[in-house]
């Protein structure tokens, strides 16, 4: 964990240093009349958007340390507020680096509009919307879309200038660059599977129209809002669905409830008796197939008519542990639990969860997630005391990392919630890919 923190800290320091270097460079060029103030402002947009792509290099397994990506924005937010309060608008003869680079009229109070909105949006996209399609599109349109559209501008005779007023040409430039930027951002920060080109086109069009009719000081706020409302239909689609969890696991129930899903529970009658030897040590394939069988069994149990099937989604999952190609499921008795934990002691084992998302028309998404879990050395007395709590008896691998079992774990490498029993982040991504075609 310390190495992940160090890695992300170094990235944050590098990005912060680059932001200050860019501002100093723009200020130098602006004072020498090599570029206009408007160009420098938009280059800040473009540069910030490009640096946002550094999220690709952050280690996601660092949990809170991955949010070090917002340190430059937090620092600049503080600087903007400080400069706005300590700069006299009447004292215009004294050049200020920040105000001269980021405002149109060299007024400190301008920092509390466009520049501050911009930083706050970047903070939200770096935390709440970290590596999501929504966050990627917002940043693509706000930075490259708006910034490059302004720099390219409108042609006046034979000279290209920054457009002084918002025009149709500027909006079309914003629209086209916004599409290209969104595709690039999603490809780099997420994956090609998460891309819906039609939605990107419609979102870019809506943002371009709203940007055209919005005062320049406030488009840093209205562009993200327009993207948000364009992508909001996904929640509407989910509200129309009947979700079924094909599992009696209290951990999975709690995790899915924590992300706001409403669902019923129908425990699958599948015996979970697939022949492990047929999978040739491919544990991921085994847990995926088991999850799919659970979904199909519940589907057959429900005996639904065609109308009921239209809005049905069944979620199935199966978790197993392995060490040195030996698979460990739920212990059969206390002696089996003792053997499992003793084997894991002072070793690193793998926790693999397979997930199936089955729709009523039998289209589905399946995937697996694997996390490395390292136990510290555990003496027999501690193992026996843990088993006496009965916690190991209904859990894969014979322990629960979300409860007393956490005292056995030295470190993990991967998705914590996967070890609990359900990989929330990967599930949300795959659910969105499955439902995207239904968003009109």
C-alpha cells in the first residue's frame, strides 16, 4: 500500500509542477504580447484537460491515494480564492501572474467565476466521477472542446482570431472537437467497450448549444450540467427494471443496496456442482459459469410471461479462493475452516468472483474480478479463536474481510469489495454497457 501511495504522490507532484510551469510560461508570453489574454485562458483549459488524462497512470488500487490526483486543483482553488480577496481592482498597473493569465479584465473577482467553477468541476471529476464515462465526457467538452474551439476561433478575412462573440462557427467547432475529445478521453481513461458514439454525438451537440447561449463566465458550470442531464436517463432505465439478486449472501445484498439499487432476492437452486477438473485451473471461467447457472436457474424458477421478461435483470455471482492452483470454497466444517486459514497464513492467495448480468431476453454480460490477499503469520490459537466465532463457516476461503477476518489480512492488491463478495466498480461498468443501447 505504501508503494501505491508513493507512486500516486509522485504523479501528483509532477502534475502540480507542470501546472505552475504552464502558468508561468503563459504569463511570460502574455507580458511580451506574444499571445493575448484570451488565448492564455483557453490554453489553461486545454492544458488542464490534457493533464487530467494523467488519471490513466494513477494506481486505482490505492483507494484514497488515487484521489491525490485532485491535489493540483485543491491548491489552485486556494490560490484563486486568496488572489481574489487580495487584489485591488483599482490597482491595475501592477501585473499579477495568476490574474493576468486567467481573467479577461484583470479583476480579482473574475477568479471566483469561470476559473473557480473550472477547478471545482475538475475536483468532482477526479473524485466522485473518477474514471467514469460521465467524468470523461465532461472534461473532454469542458477542456478540449471549449478551449480548442476558442483558440481556433472564426476567420476574419485572412487572419484567424479568437472570436469576440459566440458564433455558429464557434459552436460547430466546439461540437466536432467535443466528439473527438470524448472518444479519446473514454478510450484512454476507461475502455472502448464503454463507448456509445451516438450518445457522445448527442451530448456534444447539447453542450455546444448550451455553451453558445451561456455567458462566458458561467459556461464552465453549464457545460458539465448539460452533460449530466444528457446521461441521466440511465437512472430512469434502471427504475423501469425489475432487478433480481440470485444470491442469499448478506454481503452482496448490502453492497448492492449501498449503490442505490432496488431489487428482490430469489436464491438460486443451482447445486454449484460444476466439475472443477474440466476447467484446467481456469478459476475465472469456473466462477463465471457458476454465476451464469445461478441466473438461469432463477430465470426458469420465475416462469414469467413475455411482458414480465422485458424489464427483468437477474444478477448472479460466485466467489472462490485459490492458492497454488488449489481451489477453496466455503468450509464444510470447522476442521476444514482451520485447514484453509492455516494454508493461507503467511501466504498470498487469490479471491476470484464471477458475475453474470442476465436480461429477460437472455442477453447477458459476464466478467470476473481477481484480488490478491496476503495473510500475515497466524498461530493455531488465533485461528481456533476465530473459528469459534462461527464467522468462517459461510464464506469462501473461511474468512470475512469485512468483519473479524480483517485482523488476519496483512494487505490486499485489487478490489476490496471483490473480497467481500461482489466487485461493485466492475459490475457498474458492465451494467452500463448492457443498458446503454436502451437509452434513446
